[in-house]
C-alpha cells in the first residue's frame, strides 16, 4: 500500500467516514438527536462536498456517551456539559500524570 491512499484512513478516528443516517443507525438514535448535539456544540460534523454531515468514529463515541446520559434521564444540554467536563477532567489528569513522570512543575526546589 502506498502512502496517501484512502485505505490509510481506515484506522483514523478523526476521519469523517459516516453519513448522518449511518451514524444515527449505528447509535440507535435519530438524525435529529445528532443535529441537537451539533446545535449544543458538543460535536461539529464535517461537511461533504455536497454539504452533507459526516461523522468520525471519535464523534460517534461522544454521541454514544450523550445518548447514554439522555437515556438515563439527563437533559441534552446537561448531558453535553457533563461530557465536556469529563473530557476536561481527563485531559487535566493526563497532563498531571505527564508532569509527575517528567518531574516538571513538581513544586520542589533543589536544595541550595
């Protein structure tokens, strides 16, 4: 396989491979639910040349988490906020772990 072929994107979580209809089918939801997630700015699908929404696997995982929260009775706006906060927490924990491993910013000063 040569570099730059469409097959290079098969494992790319950010490649917008799924149409709105297919994404809704995979999630067991409706296109309206996906549009609502876009309106809440939780996910922003890319657009095909024809203007159709396309979703990546990463976006589908986020949408699946939103659906899980909504199915549990959480309002869609609150579900989106929860997911954003979860993502921010995960990122902060990742940064903290990197700092711990690297010793950067540990707050300890060398003895004089």
